[in-house]
């Protein structure tokens, strides 16, 4: 069973940048085949998909709210997915999670997430 550990969150001023990392672990996993996504959940709101990336790193998608500011990437050799976040806004404040898109409906597939707070 695959597990994901997110890191890189923190407190940043509006206009600042952060780079999130998500490391996959577990035996018998085929990370390079997984379509991976970064999600976020703000207080009082449902979790939403922010960006996703195909296993071969050629196809990426972004929510309209982050398009042009966030960049998703992956390193299959390191079993890691990244989210570069630039020009951060207060409305980007949330707990950020990564997950395999195919597992998003499984409650026990989610990690602890990493908190991103954008505030002056």
C-alpha cells in the first residue's frame, strides 16, 4: 500500500513563494504509473483538486484559481511530486495534500498534509 508524506508548508507573506514536496513510500508500488494530484482544504470548505500530473510528466492540469502561479512536477526516481507556488494569495491558505487520483475517494489513503498560510 502506498503512503504519501507532504512537506514544505509554512507561513508566507502575500506575493511570496513556497515549494511543496510529496514523497511516496511503500512496497510493490509503481509510482511512475500513477496520475498524482495536489489537493487543498481550507477551513470550512471541501477538499479541492489544485493540480494533477500524469505518470510520464507530459500532461498537467491546474484549477483556474492557481493557473499561471503554481507549477506541478515530479521526479519518478525519487518517487516525489512537487508543487511550486508563486505569487501566493491569502485565499491560498489551506492544508495541502497529495494523493494518487485513483485513490481520492478512499478516506484512509490521505496523509497528514502540510499547512500553508499566506498572511501579512
